[in-house]
């Protein structure tokens, strides 16, 4: 009696053509898997690049918004600084306190000085600062030389006097200081050589 496994009996014998096809199928599958993995790697690279670009755009937008917020009042700041300078000039034109001066003059001076203090405090709270460069080295990024003056007491390039202060908004120059800069004294010209 033939005792053959029912499963093997039911399966027909593989023909030679089928054996070749089944051998080619794994090779095609390996090739297809390789192509899909390469495509996946390319898509992942594209995705990472796109994500990095989005992060860069967000960071740039955040910087621009911060900068706009920080410097939005630049024009207004320049106008207010002009008013502060005019107030300072007005205060400087009031005579210094003197014994026996009229009470009205004393009160006016004190009132204007109080207004100036309050204005400067308000400007500082909003990032606007006044910087007096007197006694410092001339800085062309902050100062505008209006005149030169000979000085034996100061090094050449030192700011001797500030006609107006420098004003900045959050570190950015709003208005340069108008200054007088020291220069070396002229040397005396001696008698021409060969005389005598």
C-alpha cells in the first residue's frame, strides 16, 4: 500500500519553468526592497531639510518681530530726543542759583529740572539713553566732531566738550553727540636754519 502524505500527494510536481520563476522572485524582491529603501532615505532627507527650513523661517520671523518691536519707536524716539535736548538748552540758559534771586526764578528752575528728570526716567524705561562722551576718546560710531581745539592737557582725540549728548535706543544710535575734539598743540616754528 502506498503511504503518501496527503499534502504532498495533492501538490503537483513543480515544473522546471516554475522553479526558475520562484528563484527570480526573491531577486526581484531584494531589488524592489533596495529601491524602496533608497526612496525612503531620499524622502527622509527631504523631510529633514524641509523641517530645518521651517525652523529657520520661524527663527528669522521671530528675530524680525523682536527687532521691529524693539526699534519700532525709532522715529518717535528721535523726535522726543530733540524735545529733551531743547529742554536741556532751556535749563542751561537759566542763570545759576544766586543769593537773593526772585522766588519765581528758583521755582521755575526747580520745576524745569523736575520735568527733565521725569522725562529722562521715562525715556530710560523705554530703552532711550543719553550718553555724555565728555572726557572719553572720540568714537566715530557715536560722536560727530563739530570742531577741534588744541589742548596740551588732553590726549589728541579726546572729547573736550559735548554740545549735545549721544542718544541710543536699546543700544542702537538714535542721534550722535556733537562734540569738540582735542588735537595736539601746534609746535612753535623756530628760526630758519643757517641764520646767525
